């Protein structure tokens, strides 16, 4: 099992969240099973999305044209920071 997080700035959190929720099926189709949305207490437009799945499927999901289009549609301001890692504990 692998984990990922995507750290990004959005133009408007509420507008971003509406679009994010519309893509639940896309995440599920890529085997993304658990996810959390973290909103910064210092900057309400800084968002981190955390999830888990298989490494190959996470890469496919994040690089998919649908996910890229969703980020544009949701108002992501600039390229996100993406981290994918495996639990080694």
C-alpha cells in the first residue's frame, strides 16, 4: 500500500471542494480508497489531499487527463506539490 499527498493553493476553497467532490468516481476507479482533505488554518486556500492506493494506480490517477482537467476546473493556482510514498515501518 502506498500513500500520496497533493499540496496546492486554490483560488476559492468552496469552489474547489465542489469540483473535488464530483470526482469521487474517478478516484475510486483508480483504487484510491481513503482520502482526507486538510485546509490550512493560516491560509484557507491552501489544501492538502491525502489518500492511499497502489503506487502504479496513484501515478495513473494523478497524471490522468481527467485529474489534470479537474485541477484546472477547480481553480488550482499553479502546479501542486505531489508526494507518493510507501509505508516502511
